[in-house]
């Protein structure tokens, strides 16, 4: 390009620039990934031929999937389990997301000036986040007992984990101007958060809550596998009996509904942001 | 507090002739809020939960926690650690398997590389795969592969294709057209165009998403064991079933610490991949990473 500006074209044949080599970091990452793959493949006893031979064999699971029993969703017990799943997802999201907002606000420097308290809130969030939904369910089933209440408590904690994480990421990037303005006009911490921070994050927060609802709907389907209510209990029941036609009929129908709800929610979320 | 006098409690009346702007009243917002509240109310009233147990729940959890801590045995740690390793291995292999399918498929889902109909169909496949939880897949794979880690690996592998594919095609669609046009201009074949025009641009972000999914999958694989698909979940479920609360507590701690540990390592690698040299990024710089390739192309 420089020759164009100078108006002088070099007479010598242009030499190609040297090909840039891969950085040490890229090579290291690639080797690390390959080594990790080999080690993990050995430790779980991975074999491709086993996959092929196992799928080639006739089995009731695949046969059930090929002729599912669509009538399942209309049976009374399945339907009430289905509704319970929906209720679990709604309540889990509503309660969890409500608690998540202050938790996210308190984990920021401007929302929580006290360093020790902030660290405490952050570590709490981290611990809650590192326990998966089904594990929460198992813990509550053990401590509180079998039933929808345990499922609800599990989804409550799961929602806190998801919404807090997403909201704090958004909080990291907000405009500090309104906060300074609120502080300058003598607002208390709560007033500042209410007027300068919450309006900024409200659209994203609402969209995270919707996203969280989608996740919860899917999660609440499996909570029943460990005894925490919802449609999972029916799935577990059919699995126990080896009734794969009914199981797949129920599962496919359920996920069709989830799929539709998700589409609606995605459209709403697009509108919000 | 003297400064409370300074605080404005009401909106001050504007001077004559100045009209305050009207507060926007979104009908859409009101309707959706009302709908959401109705849904919550209906759920509270209709759900068949034993609400009477709720006040006792914190005490119950406390008791469970105490029993767990009281009866911990150090001798169980090596077994649990190797089970945690198995969970990590399941997550990693599953992620790799998913990537093997998701990378080529995501090229077929990117609007800027293939025709609209093909992209649409591939996207629906992703959406469908994304809707199924890994646990359900594990339930299906366990009768086929037995109660072994292989069932978990495949459940995670199949279950991650949808999410990874979606993340990948979004990256591909945001690329700079320049290198692709340059490849076309020098007469590259379709494959060469992908190799030289697209792949170099998307590799860093695809790798970073892969690692992110690995972090997510560790949690998933820890859970898969609860239904018998190998890993630390199996040990946890077993311990809770036989009321061996000490082992369950230790297992829980190992899950939490193991997850945080892998998250930290993987997160550091991710940040290094996306940012190049290790620097502290503010949001503006973070955003410029996505358009950075564009300015370099000119």
C-alpha cells in the first residue's frame, strides 16, 4: 500500500511476506486438548466399535422411539404431572428470580461498598452456581421429602444461580453516570439502586428471567427422576416398567410443548432487548 | 440528617408554559406483567406441594448438612476423587464428540455460507436437540450401553450438539466478508474458501465456546450419574440412598471444588484465547474484539 501513496513502484519483484507461525499458546492448547482427549478416552473405556455394535443391535429403547404411544399425554395422571411441571417451573422462576436481583446487585462494587460482605455474597453465588439442578433436587428430597415442594426448592436455587450470574455480567457493563448523579443528589443506597441501576438493567433482567423459565421448564421435567415431582415421576415410572413406547410418547409430547413455549419466549426476549 | 431537607420528595411543578413529558405507558408491558402474575398466582394456588413442610425445610437442610459433616471419613476421598475425574472425562469426551458434529453442521446453518432453506432446516435440528435434556438422553442410552460412563459420554455428546451448533453459526455469521471475497477472487474452491476465508476468523471464538460448553457439561455429567450413567453422581446417589451421609457430603464438596477448579482453569484459557495477550479488558475493548478483525482487514 505504501508504494501507492509514494507514487513509486518498486522495481524488484515483490517478496511474499513470511507466513506467520502458530503461536506457542495455540500449539500448547492444541497439544493439551489432544492429550486430554486421549487420556479421558482411556479412562472411560471409549470405543467406537462398541457404539456401532450397540446401536446395530435390536433394542426396545429405539423400537419404542420409533412407535411412540401418543395417547399418553391425554391420560389423567400424565396430564396432572404435566401441569405440575409447568407450575414448578413458574414458581421456581418467580421466587428464584426475585431473590436473584438483590443478590446480583449486592455482588457489585457500587451496590455493596462493604468489601467483606461483597466477597461473602459472591462466594455464596459461586457455591450455589456450582451445584447442578438435579443435585439440589436430590438434596431436598433427602432432607425435606419426596414431592413437588422439594422440586420447587431445587428450582428456586437453580434459578438464583442462573439469573444472578447473567444479571451480574450485565451489571458489569452499565453506565456509571446515573449512579454518580444519584449519589451526588444524596440518594441512599437503595434509592440509588432503584433509580440509577435497576432501570438500566431491567430489559436484560426480564429477558434473563424468561430464559431462566425456559431452562426451568426443561429442568423440571427431570426433577421427578429423583422424586421431586412433575412429569419426571411418570417418566421414571415408565422406565422402571420398560414401557418405552409410552415413555417416548410422553417425552416427545412434552418437549414439543417446551419447544413451542421456547419459541414464544425467544420472540418476547427479542422484543425486550 | 440535615441533607434530607435537600432531597426532593415530589416532582417540582414546572414553570409556566413548560409541559412535563408524559410517562410512557406500555400496554404490552402491562399485559405481560398481568399475565405473568396470574400464572404465578395460579401456580401457588393449584400446585400440589406440601406447604406445611416449607417452614421446616431450613431446619431439615441444616440437619442434613450437620449429619454430613459429622460422619465424614477421609478414607473415602481417593474413591470420590477418581469418580470426579470420571465425570470430568465424560464431560470432555462428550464435548469433543459434540464439536465433531457441531462444527460442520454449523457451517450448514450459517446464512452467509449456504442458502436460506438449508440454514433453516439445520437450525431446526439444533433447536430440537437443544430442547432435550441430557438426562433424558442418558435414560435412553443406559439400556443400550449399560450402567457405564459410555452412556454418559454419548448423552452429553448428543445433547451438546444443538447448543454448540447455535453458538458456532452465530460466530460464523458475524465474520468479516473480506477474506471470503478475497478467497473467491483468487479462484478458491468451496472447501478452500472455508479453510482460508472462514476458519481462521472463527477458530478463536469457536474454541472459547467449546471450553465454555465443557464447563457447563461438567455440571451435567456430575448429574448424569444420579440415573446411573457413571461419574461422581452415581457415588452421590448411592451414598444418599444408603444413608451414608458422610460420603455424600464429601462427594458434594468434591463436586463443588472440582467444578470451581475446572471453571477457573478453563476460564483463564478462554480469556487468553479471545484476547490474545493477557490484558484486563473493559467492556469497550471486549466489544471491539468482535469487530477487531474488521479493522485489521482494511
